[in-house]
C-alpha cells in the first residue's frame, strides 16, 4: 500500500505524519515553529527516518500563509507576506522535494483541511463547501464544484472586512495588516488582547462569546451569500468553546433574515454550520489528502 507524508505547517507548531489515512497514521511528530532553517531541518529529518523504514509515494504540505501556489512563479512553494517576519519568502516546498525526491502537493492549511474533510470528514459527498479555522489566526478555504479554490492566489477569508461597532467594541483589532478585519477582531489572540486572558480560561457565560459569535456569523453570512456553499465547516481551537456553535448558528440565521430560502439553512442549520469531522487532526490529514490527490500534485509539481 502506498505510503504518504503530511506536513501541517502552522505559525505556532508543525505536525508531520506518515500513513495512508485517518485510521493509519504510523508516525506523527509535533514541534514548535521556530526559524525556517531549524524547523525545515526537523521536517526533513523526520521524513528521512521514516523513508528508511518504507518509501514515501508523495508528501503534502498544508501551510499557513499567505503562500505562493502558482507553479509558474519563481516563488512557488514559498511562504510570502506572513506576519511572521522571519518566515517571509521562506522556501518550504522546495527543500522537501529536493531532499526526498518525491512529488510534493502544496496548498494553504485551510484548503488542505477542506480536501481532507471531503475525503474523510464533514464534507463527504459535497462538491461546494467552505472550511474556516478559528485559532491563532482565521483562515478559510474550500471547494467549488469539486475543485479547491484558487485564482489570483488563494482565498484569504480571514481578512474580509466586516462591520465593526466601535462604540460596542472599541478594540482596534489584532491584524498587523488590516487592524479590524475578521481575523483581527475574532482570532484567539484578539480575544486574549481584548479581554486580558486566553479564551479557554473565560467562562461560557462571558460576554466575549456573544461578541465572538456575532463576528463569526458576519463572516459566515458573507461567505454564504458569495459562494453559496452546501455546508460551512468550522475548526480551530476557539471553536472548542462550549456553547459557541449554537450562538453562531442563531446569528447566521438572524443576519440572513430568511433571504435564502433553503431548508438546509432554515430547518437544519445545526447540520449546515458544523464542526470539522476530523477535529484537531483536520490539518495534518488535509496535508495527507494533498499528497494523495492527483490534481493537487499535478498543479504543484507540473
């Protein structure tokens, strides 16, 4: 059976794994994201050790961004204008391909997670859906008619501009590029900066969660109206907060105000805005799905 490698490249930590799917992760290693040289060296060492046990067929990399996913670009496979300054224009895919000599699929962490959710998780049987992660940052990806979303570069759903009531919420936002975009208002660090404590330490009835649900619902409303997804999947650490999903669903319905007459929304919103089916493994399994996907390998390797 073909063996695949996976790299979930996050701004806080990297996760590397080999296997054939969610029921066969033969090795898994997580380590902090430090400098590009140190972190990539750990990635290569992990796969070199695993390849000595059994050859790899391909490796998928699902990375924080922004990244360059254009195969014709001289910076293809690079992380580009990230707020993590030392990672700006770091070549991530190239060293893996050169060292291991196998095809490498390369895409955003959220596009990878979307692909994994379609193969093994909450998007099975769907061809048009959105995956959004809410954690250290906010990112979104997905598929339209069975194809991962690309275009000029890749979706940056976390940086959409949403209404900000400065009187109700004077917090200026945490995004170094845009201030009060969706990510700047609703990511984990924004919650911590606004309320003086990490989200997981705030009680379920804290006013933070009403505000968080409102911001997330505003973003999801925009995505529903522009992409018309068959489902919206939410992952990431912030979404572990008890009671947040019901708040978000209620506000999504309120914002849409019955304009979109679809029973999936009006009667079954709890099956429309849903948690990631693969939970905290969505990222690394998404990377593995990139390694297994012929279209992703053709797009990234030529």
